[in-house]
């Protein structure tokens, strides 16, 4: 289940990042988008599971561990930040790092909150 979900998540991340990271924006918006969206999805999945217990262990492995694990990417995030630091671009480094952390945590909490409404 982890393998299947991870393959699906990784493929979707690749496609989204390939499209969005081509833009001329100063930040890697594709990586940011998948990490924040993945955090929101994970919050929803875990919130629904905690609330109702309706998701089987295999479903959780597929969706949370597999899909969300494959969809989001800490290694690419770390590499992109290293590029900012090597270029001496401390402003974008700070914006990307702190923006990703704050938005990621917020997305998980929003997902947990929204799962209570379902």
C-alpha cells in the first residue's frame, strides 16, 4: 500500500513541480504548493481517521504514509534552500523556509479542523 500510494504521490508531485517551477517566480512555487497541499491532505486524512475510525490500516498506509509521503518532499525543499544560501540570497531563503514551515503547520491544523466538519 505504501509503495502504490508513494508512486502515485511522487508522480503527481513531479508533474505539478515541473509545471509550476518553470515560472519566473523568485521562489520554487511548485515545491511549496505540493508541500502545503500535502500537509492539508494529511491533516484531513488523519483527522477523519481519528474522528470516525472509518479508514482501515491499509487505507491509512496508502493515503497518509504512501501518497502524502511521496507527494511532499523535504529533500527538494532542503536542496532549494541550499541553492538560495549558496547564492547569498538570504531574503528568499528566509521567505521560503519560514513561509513553508508556517504554512505547512497551518495546513495540517486546517485539515484537522475541516475533518471535524465532515
